[in-house]
C-alpha cells in the first residue's frame, strides 16, 4: 500500500486495512477482544520559566506600582480533560505551550489622594478627602491550535480520539486575510495556511502554535470615605470598567485551559480563526458601603 508514492507502514497500514479492507482488527489489539479502552491518568510533564519585575513608588500623595512578567509554560497536557491530546502512542508530539500560557503580563496601578479642600471645615467634609485610583492591564493571549474534526480515514482506531490536526501549507500570520464579516467578525490568521491532513496521519500542525487576541484593559475609580464616628464610616465609590470603551476581543478558542471563547478553531467550519464576540464594553457603576 502506498500514498503519493510513499509506502504506508506501521499503525497507518493497520488502520487502512481495518477501515478499507475489512481486516480483522482483533489480532492487532494489545488486549484481545477489547476495542477502545478509556484510560485517564492525572499526570503530565511540564516546565515553567519566568522573569518577574515590580516597582513601587510614593511621591507626595501619589502612589504608583507596576509589575511585569515574562514567562513560558510548556507541557504535554494542561488538564486531565485536555482536548488538545491527539496521539496516545506519542506523548512527545503533544508537547508545546501550555493552554494557560501567557507569555507577557503587565499591570500598572495608582492611587492619588486629591490635594483639594484639605483645610478643616465644611468644604473639607463635603469636597475634600477624595481619592482617585486605577489599574491598567495588558496581557498576551493564551495559545490554541487548529483542529481537524474528522477520524482521518481510520487513523484514530483506538489510538486517538475522532480528530486530528490539519497540515500547515503557509504562514498563518501573512495575508491576505478574508474580508471582515458583515456580522462583526474579525479574522486574526490566514485561513489558507492550513489544509486537511494527508490521509492516515494525525496532521503536521504542532500543539498550541497560535495565540488568542491579547487583552488590554483600563479601570478607574473615584471614592471618598465619610467618617461617622471612630468605628463607623461610610464610603461612596464611582467606578468605571473598560473606561475607554476599548474593543477587547474574546478568544478564538479556549483560554486558561478552558473551552471558553468562540470555539472557531476547526478547519472547514464557518468562522474558522475568526472572533465574533468581545468582552464587556464600558461599565459605569456607583457604590456605597458602611465600614464598621
């Protein structure tokens, strides 16, 4: 048996014989008489490296702080139900960036005691004592990989689930990208860079080779405490989340090891490698609390 002039051997030849030629599969099974055997182990091989830096500074009534992390988490499975696992006979082929890997994370925060109406008196009680604070967060997107949701001509046959990964035939970062969808969707990668895998293979695309959109967010708050007596106070807060109403795209697929996002990573499905939803727009809220 050959494909494209290359002899088909090993597990692929067994799968082809079973799928297309009616070969008795029982003689090829490690445990005679059993088909698919579900086996679950709470284990994985992983490694993590990081560089972390932080700074804090107070200048008069202003306190600022910043923190930056550059890291890389690598494993062959990120969760006991990790859906990225394909070939149960080759764990090394699944080694790549962890599902929850965030390469760069930066946070900047500040709190400022506003220097107005500080003199004792009625104006101080009503208009003084306000504090302004905020936090800016920028984080890299978590990784994911394209998926080919088909038992690729019998290659799964007790070796993997009913899926594989596609083959990569181009640069996913190069254009031209498909035109934006009228229904408010944006394509982040070149969909023509991937194609169906060669028959009886798991696909050549590595695990978690693409990244979800990064997250950039700014939150701010204005608040003031009103002392009632020594052990009792009232605090008023005005808060704004995503204060600049910046469009923050959801994940194409997954994120943090979960199946959150638009789940548009399956080759051949409508919306492949597109994002059609966003995080919440600007939210304004007023709050009050008693402190005792």
